[in-house]
């Protein structure tokens, strides 16, 4: 491998690290915004319920608060997909640089993973099967695998959705019981 290709790949690794840092920061910011909007929505309607909202409408509005976590869960999964694609690119560069027989047809400068397609690297992935963990190999072959079910996203957004649904349903059932519906 030429020195120029080596330098380009090292520069790309630096760009990948910056991209991963930025994506992590954006994912954290989206979680903060989600919890703020969700809490403000529920809090505003609970505080102002005595002023102009009957209890029946309050239950429906609380049910609608489940939309915030679901939207942000989708946004988080989009960020996570980019993060996984970028991490896979970093892993592929690492495999390429550490491979015993380097290949000259390796795509250069794809730090965000836009050009990355697993079929472009099948030969490299196949040649490194014995050096890579099976879980990481599956993830490299399909970067979108499980991006909705990562534990941090699952245990952050799912409880918000469940709380909204249970609390809204409780208010609706309570109103129906009181009114004798």
C-alpha cells in the first residue's frame, strides 16, 4: 500500500472519530429534547386541566403524549444507523490496514458511510472471518440490524410510551366510571 493511501485512510479514521462523537452528541441532545417536550406536554395539561379541559379530553391528550417518544425513537434510530454505518467503515479500515495481503481496490474517503455497502467489501469480510467475532461480522454485513432495539434507546423511549398509554387510559377509564358510561 502506498504512503498516500495510508495517510488518506488515517485521515479518514480521524474524520470517523469526529463523526461518531458528533452523532453521539446529537443522540444525547435528542433524548434530552424528547424528555423535556414529553414532560412539558403532560405537565402543562395536568396543571391546566382544572381551567378549561374536562377529564375525558385530558386522557386523550395524555395518550397523544406517546407521540413524542415514538418520533424521537425514530430520529434516534436514524442517528444510530449512521453511527453503525460509520463504525462499520472504521472496522473495515482497521481490517484493511491489518490484513496480511492488502487490496488496492479499497474505497477511500467514505467517513459517513454514504458509499459504504456491504457488498463492496464482501471479499475483505470473507477473508477476515476467522479474525472477527461472529456478532461483529453480522453487524458489518447488515448495519441496520437491531438499530431500534438497542438497550439504551429501548429502555429510554419505551417506558415513556408505556407511561403515556397507561396514564391516559387510566384517566379515560376513570372518567367513564365516574360518568357511568
